């Protein structure tokens, strides 16, 4: 890509967003003037303390809400109310996932056994393999912002992008299809890497992690068996109403939130290769989001920058930790736009724009930005004609 883009300039064959027009203007490509230890030191010590009873109280509350919603929906069994139930229950499934995600990070408690038990119960209940996802997600945190090694929503390089079939491009870059990517990700991994979270011999896992993966896959299979039994007992339609549709709403929440925490900012953010990448620089390209009324429901997962840098911090301390870290982060912290109402409809447009425009990164260069294929949907329309 040798020509300049309208948003910036071309340097060594790599399109860059123009971030420096005047001396002293902030450049997100530049290494930060602070160390990760400085951010850590700014966060109050009590923010690192994990209270297992407090963590369990969130689990108990969420489980009670999940069962309460199901009981109310079954009791009234009114088609006018089922859509409300699906939206609410799918959101609660996402809340359960976030707590299981804390178990995977060890931020739920200092007890590996408690983390493992609670994590398996929560994740298996929504058909996520606990250890498979935990290990994959750990790799994501360790490599975020690295073009070659990131494990979630990693960018496609230009060469591979051009080799993709037009139908594959449409599924990846046309809404709403990316909102249903999570099951594919669990089974096949990031596109181009073919690493299943169910397969103990996947390249995702070290040999000494295989038994963990087998255990989680067995728990997942037991949940599938329970779903099958309940389906035979109450019927397919009832099972879809009570569990199947909320599960799909959960999948959409999963893809919506995880995508927005790493894409779609108003100012394009860099991806790194080679010596330019570091854990700190990669973590600083994550984005906080405001989810309106859902912030507390899904346990402040929108405070994502500090979480990415310090995943050991429990979710109930993330807001305070972020407030304390902001003076150190300076312009490397991008204040999230406040939701204009209780439901963050504004975020859908961010995701839709990013999915449509952020198609690939250059095959070369150590600091790169997403580039767009202006012919993508025009080519598709022409082919359909």
C-alpha cells in the first residue's frame, strides 16, 4: 500500500493514521513515558485484595436472578413477555460469564480450587469450556496488540485478506454476522490459527495443560447432556424459549463487548510487531466503554484498560483502580463516551463502523493500523448481480 490514505500517511509501505501535526501533539504510536510499575504504584493497595465471600455474593445474586427470571417467565408463559425475558436472561448469562472470567484470571479469590470449581460451574452452564477458554484468554492478555500472537479478534494481514473468499469476508466484516462469532471461535480459534479450545492437543496448550482441557471438555459435555435430557423432558420449543434464545443473546453480548474493548475507537489505535511490541504498549491500546445501566449488571467489565494491564484486580475494585491510574496514564487513557441513555445504543454504531472499515493490516511494518478495502461490499454486490 504505497499511496497515502485520507486519514494519514504512508510510511515504508504501511498506512499510518496521522497523529502528529504539531510539535508536542499526542502520538499513540510513541512508547509511553511511564513504566507499568508506576501505574501499579498509583493503585491503592486494597484494590488488589480478593475477598472470596464478596466474590461469592455476586455469584449467588446472579444465580438467584437467573432462576427468578426463568420462574417468572415460565409462570406467565406469555408471548408478549418472552422477548423481555430473552434480553434480560441473556444479559444475566453474560454476567455469569464475567464472574467465571474472574475465576480464570485468579481475581475471584486466592484459592485455585475455589476459582476452578466456581469457574467450571459458571462457564459450563453457558457452554463455555472453562480451562480451554481460561488458557486461551491468558494468551490474549499476554500478547494483546501483537499482530502475530494475539489470540482474540486479531487482525488479518493484507496477504491473507486477499486470499479469502468473498463470502468469508462478508461473514467477518458485515454486521450482524460478527455478533455470532463466539461459538466458531471456541471450536476453531482465531481465523488462520485453527486452535480449538476443546482439543487438549491443540497448539494453544502445553502438554502439562492437557488434563485441564480434558476436564473442562467433560464438564461442557455433561452440560450438553443435561440440556438434551431437559429437551426430551419439556420439548424443544420450551427449551429454546427458556435457555436457547438467552444463550444466543449471551453470545451477542460476548462478541459485542470483547470486540469493542479492542476496536472501534474514534481515533485508530496501533498494532505492533517485533521489538515495537511490549505488554504495556499492547495493553494501552485497549478501550474502556460505558454500558449505561449494564455497567453494574455485568460487573464493570467496561473498565477494561486497567483490567488488561492488571487482571489480578477483582472486578469490584476496577472503577477505583482506574480512577487512581488515570493521572499516570494521561492521554494514553481514552475516556469512554458516556452512554446517552440507560441502554448504550451508541456503541452499536462504533462496532458497525469498525467491522466495516477495519479489514486488514499491512504484511510489513512494526507499527501498523487497520486499513479498509473500499471494494469489499461493491465487489459482493457485483458478484450477486
